[in-house]
């Protein structure tokens, strides 16, 4: 029995098998749509703003 996942682009159910060369996508079209979204920077990874001096943040949190 193969694992079934949702296509990240359209949501269609897709069998995760060797025969599916586009996995996790259902088709080449969905794969290209996703690649285009990355190229247009539609997807972002949120940045964490860390303090420049990690010790400074710890000393301030101990005061509270």
C-alpha cells in the first residue's frame, strides 16, 4: 500500500510511488506552478530577529 498525499498546488490526492515522477505534485503543470511561485518570491521563510548580543537578552529577561 502506497502513501497518499495532497498535491501542494491543487490539493488533489496523489499516490507517493516511484511511478509518479512529479511527486509530491499530481502533474508537471502543478510542479511548474509551484516553481514559478518560488521564482516570483511568493513563498517566504519568516526571519527571527535575534539580539546582536545573546547575553544582553538573557540579562534583561532575568530583571523582569
